[in-house]
C-alpha cells in the first residue's frame, strides 16, 4: 500500500497556505487599497469616497428642505476639502427639516443644531423670543441670509392666460376666480370646473408665509402689520375665502407639486411654491401636462432669504463655533453662490449675473421687481396670525380607525396609541372626531363629537384599546366611509376624511375585496371624503391600502413602530 499523500492533498495544502498569506496581507492593509493619484490618500475601492478623518470635528446643519439640492452639493464639496480647525478636520452633517417642526424640536430639546437655517427670519425671531422669555438667554447673536427665493403662485400656463397673463396678476385675481361659484366658467372655461387651490400647512415655511401674504394683500400693505389689521372683519373674510378653496395641505411644498402633476389641472389649479420648485418641476416633468408658470403677485411677495444662525447654546464649543463660521463663509463664497444660481436659487451676492434657468423656458422671470417685498412681521404678530388662520380655516371631521387584531399586540399597539393620542392633541376645538377600532368585529368607541367637548376623553379611550383576534378591514372601512359621505352631504361646510391604520391583511370581513373596492370612488370625484391609510409594518397589505388612498385622493403612509408618532404628526398637517 502506498502511504504517500495524493496529489489532491498537496494542492489543497498549497491553496490553504496561499489563502492565509493573502488574508495576512489584507489585514496589514497591503492589499486591495487604492491610492488617489492626486493626493495619495486612501479611498474606498467601492465608492471612491474619501475616508472618515481620524480626528474629526462634526458640526450639524439643520436646513429647510427648499434648498436641499444646493445644501447637499455644498456639504459634499466642503467635506472633501478636509478643512481644519486646529488639528481637527471639519465634517458637516446636514439634516433637511420643516421649519416649524424644527422650531418645535429645538424648543423641546429634541435637536441640538450647531447651525440652523429655516426658510426665513420669522422662525429665528420666534426661537430667539422663546429663549429670551423662557430661558433668559440668547440662542444666537446674529444671522445672515444664504440665498434669495421668492415665494410665488404656481399655476398651469393655460389657466394663467385665462386670468390675463402675461399681464401682471395678483392675489386678488386668484381670489376672484377661487371664490366665484361658477369657478373657471367665470372666465370662459366651464370645462375646467372649480378652482382648486393648494398650499403647505402653516407648520411649513411656505405655508406660513402664504397666510401672511394673503393678510398683507387684504390690507394693501407690505410691512407694519398691526393687531388692529388682524382684527378687521375684511382681513378674516379675505383669508377665509382662500382657505375655503384649498383642496390640499401638507408639510412639504415639493410633495404638493408632485401631487399637482400626478392628478393634473382638474385636481389643483394653482399652488403656492418657491420659485426654484417651479424651475425643478418644469425640468423634471418636461412641461407636462402643461408648463407651470410663476406668478409674482402685484400686491407683493416674500423673498425668503433662508438665513443661517450659529447657535451659542451649551452644546456648542469654541471649536464648533469656529467650524460653523468657516462653513457659513464657504456657503457665501462666490463659487458656492454661483452654484446656487445654477440650481435655481437667486444668490445673495448681487454682482452675480443671473442666467438660465432664470428664463421663460423654465416658467420664471429673469428680472423681478422686489420693491413690493413683504416684510416679516414682529414676533407678537406672527403668533396672532397663526391663531387667525386656525379660526378661519375649514374645520375637519375625521373618522380614526385603528386595527386592533392580534398581530398588533405589544410594541406595535403601544406606539400606535401614542401616535393617535398625539394626533388628537393636535386637533382644534372646532374639529370633530369619531374613534373606531376593529379586529373580527367593528366597534365605535367614541361617537362623532367636537374636540372642545371630548378631546380628553378621546385620548383616554385610546389608552384602553388592546389587541386580539382576526382582521375585518373591509367591513370597518366600508361602513364608516359610507357614514362620512352621508355627513358630507348634510353639511358640506367641513373637511371630511377617514384615517386607517392597519398592520395586516383582511382575514375576517363579510364583504369581499372586490365588493369593497367597488364601493369606493374611482379617483375622479375630487370632492369625496379622502382616506389616509397607514401601512404599519412589513405585513400590511400595502397594495390595498395604496389603492384605497388613491381612489379617494388621499395618501398612503408607510410606518414602523419607530416612526409611527411622526407619521401621525405628518398626517395632522393635512387638516
């Protein structure tokens, strides 16, 4: 018998030895690292991105989402510079936020920005007043503007021409057709139906400035709003006319733009947008179904300057302060400002000549008269304006329907109840609420009532809900949606909506899927109550929930245990 090792044995031995050598070289960083030909620094072979500095100084930049594209580009360029404060390399981390929400989070201590850049000065003034009045301290010592973005009326080109474009148009022209019972027929276009209007919720910067703009236009002012101005009956009446024609709110003006293009001119005739959103939108959609035009209202408009402030709170250090100031200096540099212009943002530096995309091809005007620019009112007036809007906007009647089947047991139900309670807290006294829960059975745990009368009891009812049993989703929706439609027919002066949260598929309804779907609108009835659906977790029937929302011109939200509270907060901005 031959005891010598076989050839295969030696081959296996060689391969194992080679593998061990390669592994050792890899661990020693002698294999598979690529050197940049320009600076010799190690880079990731997969992405080509520069490595994270070993001695990093990170600063956080909370910026309003209107300038997201520019901010992301500038952060990328700046971080690649490997700028230093002392021996530490500065790295900026950007967060894109809603101005009003970031103010609330800042006040609550939920965020600690080193740099904060909301959409305009009003949010900084409100924050500074809160710090002085509540904390007896200064949040920052100054702020500087970064870019100029006019707030304009975005309207489909044929509709703008029906109102008289290219002649100058204003808020009064919009109000005239928006409040006329004949709608577009009043200007010779009965085929277009009602005038439908949209703007962001006042928790968003563009929404808040829209409300202030309408109030300024009502009083024929551009500055110096007073308490007496807000108390005039004609001021409230003018604002109420606009809000009665609003078909959609929302926390994001970019989302409203997407909705406008998805649903078309029959759904939204016009919205309030930032000028750069119109430029981006016309480019993205190739002027389809029509070009969107920017109307710079004759009464005046806001030039949002997107100021940035370096915080001086306890979390700041001298190093962070210096790093933040260096980044602001970079954003105001000529190259950064020229890049802003290329991206549809008007630079703060006035010696930079404007060119494309500031042209008719992109739906905007190159030269705009800023003489009648609205001024941000003082902090006390800003608070009263929000109250006035709450008083005149259309009140909501909402049916909240929550899946309590067995799969919701534990953290899913616990967090869903927290989110629902927060939503109820955000409702206004004139709003109405109906609470329904379902498993294999459907139960109304709170009949329709005004929040001023049952807001606290509604939150208590929510806390008593627990999970068990099967899922009769079709039955729960069909019964309550029919009820909402009947309520709307009896009293059309309110905004009606149904909110559904479910984490699974229907397993126990008496009504079949197709019969249930046949009972819903087909997406063409824009005045029907909307259904907002929350697909809670991976097992939710997302296809069905999306179809339900689309057929009623509502919206699908995808939520997890971790973000359900935020989802309910975003939902509240639709009312």
